[in-house]
C-alpha cells in the first residue's frame, strides 16, 4: 500500500480556530469601556451576566430547538473549570469524612478538587463508553458517599440516564436509613454542547425522559472554557444548577462568600455570609469572548461529529470497535476525539502496551496528535503519582484527618479498576479538528487505512 503524503491540518483547538472579528470586537468593547471587572467599572457592560443568562437558555433545550426567553437553569461563570469543581463541591457541602465517587478516566482536576475539599476520592470502574459504569456504581456507594461525579471524557457521554436511575434508587433507600441523599456533580469540562437520553434529578425525576444537554442531569454541572475545549476564552468555567438554593450558595462561594438578598445588596458582593469565598470571578474580557463563541458552539460540534462519524465508519470496516456511545441511535457525543480498540489477541500485557505505543507513534507522523490511552498522562488515575502515593496537602489533609481514617481501605495504583485498565492498554485515540474539509477528511481516511494495514491488521 502506498504511503499517504503529508498534509496540513487545521488547528486542533476547537473554539479558538473560529476566532474572528466578532471576538476582537467583543474584547475591544470591554477595553474601550475600561471596565474588565464583572460587577462594576466606569461603564460596565455586564458581559459575564449576559453570558450566564445566554448559556442558561442554551442549556435549557435540546439541540435544534430555539433558546427560550427565560432559562430553566441557573448559571454562575467562574475563572476556570478547576475552580468550578472546587466551588461546586463546597456548595454541596463536601468535606472531611465524605467520599466522592469518580471514574478513573478523567482529568487530574476531577481528583484534585476532591482532595482540596478534604474528602476521599473513591474510584469506580468503567464500561465500554470509558465512563462511569452504572452497574459498578451500586457496588461502591457507602453511607459516607456524598457525591457521584460522572466525567464524559473527551466529549464522549457516559450512560448518564442509567447513572441517574441508580442514584435515585439509592436515595429512595437512604431516606429510610436517615442518610443524606447522594448528589450528582457532572464534570462536563470537555463536553459542552453534548447531549444524552435520560431523566434529570438525583432524588426524584425532574421532567420526562428525553434528550437533555450533558451537565443538566445532576444537581450541578460544570464546564470549562480552556483552550482545548469546544469553545474557549483561554480560561474560564461555568457552574450550572436547577436548584435555586444551590445557586445562591454557588453565587456566594465563587465570590467573597456573601449572598445577595432579593433586595439590592448594600455591598456589591452581598450582605449575608454563607462561607469562605473562593474569589473565582470571571472577567468581562472572558465573558465577552465566551458570548460570541457560544453562538458558534452547535456549528463547531456538528462539524466534529460529521468528521468523527466518517472516521469511525472506516475503522469499523476493518472489524475494529470504536468507543461505545451511550446511545447509538441518538448519540450526543461531541465528536472531539476518535477512540478505537485494537483487536483482541493472546499477547502478554507488555506486548499489548508495546503495540499500542507503536500504533500511536505511527499516526503521529501526519500530525493527528494521537494517544495510546494507557500513556494518556494525568487523564488516567494510575498516572497521577500524587494520588497513587496519597500525597497530603500542607496540613496533612485529607489522609491525616481523623474523620478520614477509613481511607486505608482505598488504593489508587494500577489494578484498582480492572475493566478500565484492560481497555486502556488496547485503545488508541486522536483529535478531530473542527474545521476539516471533506478533502482533508479523505486524506485522514487514507492515513487510517495505511496505519491499520501496516501496524494493526498484519498479525
């Protein structure tokens, strides 16, 4: 087979490569008004406030529907996705003595936010979506479980509808056991614009079963605007909830720790103390860019999905299996990343790892930025040295907290999640840029064909 020629790929950063005059004008507008702070200034334009309202409207309906005039969801914009997780856990009351259930395929912030909350992370195994397995979830919930944190990694949805069913079943029993309900925090940092089938609500159903945006099923959802995300303001995060009481706590905690009453507050930060503030406010510059990018989001995701579907179809023609989608008939994955498994063999683990690295390296020549998932840095639990070795914070938390003495029953080294471990040593993935032409897609298909024939299908 002839080796494909090299070609130029458009940038892999989905949102930023769509920057244009609109983003420049938005930033310039803020600068000319000399008001980059979201709450006041010489001529504050309240870009962040408008972004929060617009994102709430966007998230209130499934794809293809007109945004409602009034949002069904409350949104608080913050300065990063990591900050969004930390504020959300604080708002949910997570602290020493609590457990937070999290999958082993995530980003390190999913773990670090739990550690900084003085709680203990509890790993749960994955299914073929590479996300949290609803069946395994039942096995790891204990009386100490405070929060379940699904993570739709790389834009691929977990089976969130089934996860919510499990949590509702657990909470129905906990009422009779005099236990607080388990809450759901969706870490959708990499999945803004994705959707799935199911019914929102961790305690009781909220609405009918149907299609909802990821991040709106649980008690709180978070998103990120970092450069790798579907839309970007360089940095930034969003916290979303249907619960007005939770929203009030989030609003207070993301700022100075004070809530604003319905009446105009005497102080810009509020008058009612609720806790220690995180100082996580989003700037007007970020908000202005985010507002422009939000209008482009559905188009960006549609482009990635189209390209992703073509790549998956070619991979399937060779008998290989792409990452399972939560609902094959109504897939809401964003298409940001194409992942597939290598064929099952009798090879040893060492041989499988060597093969995975070989195949990933073969894709690299054409600039597809592939990863052998076993080596996917701190997206994988056993690659996070500070977790495996239980590094403490400066005061010894959370491992030295008396309330967390139970942590000795949990380990974080490789082997803790056997199903995920087995998947990761046979999975290859590569980025799907959001501005691929059909011509460039055809060239990538040639690369897929060549690499598979040369490195995968020869044994």
